[in-house]
C-alpha cells in the first residue's frame, strides 16, 4: 500500500468515526437469554411437561395416603378434608414471558401499570399444565390458584384461564393479592389448609411453598435445602430464570434501585 492509499484509508476511518456511522455495541437487556430460553428452548417445554407428569403421578399417590399434605401450615386432623391442589399462576399455569419480551425489546423495566395493560392479552398455558389439571378434576380434586397478581386483575386473569379451558369452578378458588400483608401466601395456605387437604403445591418461586423467601441468596438456598424431602414429592417447582425472589434477593429487594445499580449488584454476586 503506497503512502497516498494509507492516508486515504486513515482519513476515511477517521471520518466514519467522527460521523458516528459505526453503530455502538447493542445494550443487551439482562433478561435476554432467560426470555429466549423460556420462549424458544425445547428444554423449557420438556422441563415443565416433566414437572407436571411427576405432579400427576404424585397426585394419585397422595390420594391414597390420608396422612399426605403439601402445606406446612396444615395442622390437626385433615385426613377427611376434601382434596385440593394449590398452584401459583404466572410461569406456573400461564406463560407470561411475552410480557417480558415486550420489556426486553423496549429496553424497559417491569411496572404494574405495564403488566396491567398487558394482562388483557391471553398468556398461553404452560406446557403440561392442562393434562395435569384435567386429571386432578377427574379424580375429584379441587384446583385452587393463588397469585401475586392484584385483585384489580381478577377479570382479565379469569378470562385468560377460561380461554384455555383451565378449571375455575368458583371465584373463591382464585386467590389474588389484596395488598394487606407481606406474608399473604402464608396466610392463604393456612386458610386453604383449614378447608382442604392440600395434596400438592406447584409454583416457580420459593415463596409459593414456604415462608422466609425474602432473604439473601445463601439463606434462601439453605431454606430450600431444609425441605429437600418435599421437592419432587409434595412440592413441584418449575423453572423461571426471568424474575422472582431469586433475582430480587441479589439487590436486597430494593426496587428503588436503578437498572444500572441492579445489574452492578448482580455482577458482584457472580463467582468463577
């Protein structure tokens, strides 16, 4: 390359840089891979189908064992109570990853206003849940939902369940967040346990099964380990890499932090 060509090449390079024609590296949303996995991976659909198949087998075992209960809150003589299963909704019964996709594409963060607007769209049923619920109903087991969704989303949630013919025999079986207690799910489990023998609990968050989920990551792992004998038996957990107490525990459940501050906390928790 002669000196003239070298100068020309250097000049073009500098000009392109000055004009900003070189696009900046894309700012990947921290939920990108998790959202892609949930929406596209065969492994995700296989894992939820597997979980619900285990739940179906365990349901039959539980019906034959009058001493079987999934709720730590279930006390006293419960053998003659009518049987029920207790399920979380988001990422347990309904796949709301489409909402998270919207956030990723727009570079936004979750707000209740955004989720309320999105709730009018129908989230698809999680793979495996419909056959499990049909089996439960056929065996005379009541299906009860309990969710962090606020009461204001009762109508759109009901329509979504009906769209996929998921059982909802009575609105009293759809337990939502009335905003009265930070330990709402503990109280709901206790209330349900007074009226039904809870055969199985199915969820995607530790809080769906046991109190104490709002803690730092090591304590949460320790809590899960304390109940090792229940996982895959009375308790069926589904994968959710997108959000949950596992994520919020990284930044101390401080939702006032900016996105950059949250990402920085996450990076600090990584180990090699």
